[in-house]
């Protein structure tokens, strides 16, 4: 497997906003004084909402490139040959999208200029009673709007790489070695270190994903599995994203292949559980519980093999809660007295901040039990009051009959 450094940056050749400092306007002192007196900060109007929308759309695709096909450390991203062609296709799509965006923006300059004029007038007109001073400030603000030519290629996409990462060990150069030898050595040391950190970062994320997956599976019933988990034509499901992300990480980081394979099987089983074929649905449900156990076993094995990290600690906590989650649920369902429920609430509260799906389930059970116990306690209090106030029988004052 080969690894490559890749960068895809998206920028604007015109400013999205401009901060105008009063002193920079080179205006008469009376005009600057009026602006300063009415504004505690310099004005920051948008130059182009259309430009911002186009850039936001492109950056979603840029995020997709980095999330779906790369591992990273900081701003350095790596792609393997497994994902190279998919990454290249998406980069070409980004370039085409940017070209189309520039074509759209080039026709909007007149409209944008009119909006800028209205914005400037709305900001400045209330500040000036003197028309001459207003006109001076107004003309100064209009100068900040980009020239029409700049809107023809407002957005640029800059791609560096993919550049092969050399992982061949290079001996430390000695004094007098040629420049090429020094460059090779520094390249090996620097790039290898960043790649190592990127793999550690990816491994940590895989452990966190595993922790979140266990959290979801602990409360997930076969009847509650749908497109939100397995995805559809328009949107990827949570299990689909997990399987894809783990497969990407396993491609670069040894030790996660089994977890990635199990996540893929889980996704397939989830789809089978939505079929109209009752027999296939039944088999899928059985396999679902089996895979759930296999995933837990796989994660427990990973805990013993990985170095300490935030993801590892999260996974340990998730597995610890998973082992007692169902027991805690059953105890909450069966508790009868408010005092005993309060003890279970305190026990649950130590776990509620770990993972949201189990937290939601525990919170729901506690609330339901509190309502049930509270209602029962109220009825009991009312019953006791009725007994105390009921007239005693002359024939048998010690005998009281209560109808339930």
C-alpha cells in the first residue's frame, strides 16, 4: 500500500467581508468623528452573500474529500492508493463546481453592487445631517466593492499532490553530504512523524466510533432499525457512515480490519431486517444479536492492545457501562420505593454523561418509574387519610374494610 500527501484548498479572490477602519478612509475629521461617535466598532458589511453561499457549498465537498478518503493530523492529509481514484474524482467534481460557481457569480456583479449601495446607504444615511459629509463617506465606502473583472474568477481551487510519501529509512547525513541527501533525510524524518501522528489520530477515532457503536447497539431493537441506520438513496445512515469510516481507517492503521468487517456485516444485516421476506428477517435478527456480541468481543480485545488515548478511555467507559446497562434497566423497572429509586438514580447519573443513546434510555426509564411511584404514593396517602377520617363501627371498632 502506498501513501500520498494531498491538499485541496478553496479560496476567494475577492473579499467576503471588509472591515473598514475609520482612519483608513482618509476622510475629513468631521466625517470620521461622526462615524466614530455612532459606532463603537468598525463596520463589517458583507460584500457578497452569493459568494459566501457558493464557498459554503464547495467546502462541504472539501470536507467530504477529507472525511471519506483521507486520514490526517492537523492540516496534513494522507490518501492511500485504495482511495486515490475516488479522491481524484471528487477533486475534479470540486473544480467543476467552482467553475460553474464562477460563471454564476460573473453575472451577479450589477446586482451585488446595487445591494452594496443599499447597504452602505442604510448604514450611513442616519448618521449624517450634512449631505456633503454623507456623500463623502458614501463614495469612500463604495470604493471597497470589488471591481467587476474580479467577479469573473472569484473562487479558486488549489490542489497540491498527491505526492508520494517516502518511507524508506534514510541514514543521518554527515557533514559535507550533498543537498539532496540532507533533503531526503529531513523529508523522511518530518513526513514519517506526521504520518505516524495521523495514524494515531485515526486509531483514536476508530476507538471512539466503537464506543459510540456499542452505545447504539445496547438500546437498538431489530424492530427499530431503518434507513436512519442503514441509509437510503439520498442520505447515508449512521451505520453506513460507521462502516465506511472504519474501513478507511483500517486501510491505513493495522488492527482494525476485524472491526471494519463486522461493521460492514452489521450494515448488511440491518438492510435484511427491513425486507418483506419474513424468513430472511428472522435470520437477520438472530445474526444481529450475534454480531453485536462479536463487536463487543472485538472491542474488548482492542482495549488490551492499544496505547492510552482519549478514544481508548471512552471505549473502556462504554464497555464498562454496557456490561451493567441491561441490569441497571431491569432494576429501575422493578423498583417500588422512592428511596430505592433515588439510589439507582445516583448510580445511573455516574453513567449518563458517557453516551447519549443509553443515557436517553436510562432517563426515560427513570422518569417513567418516578411517575408510577409518585402516583402510587399519592393514592396511598389519600387512602390513609380516608381511613383516619372514616367512622368506626360500633359492632367491631377494630375492623376496617377497604375497597380497592
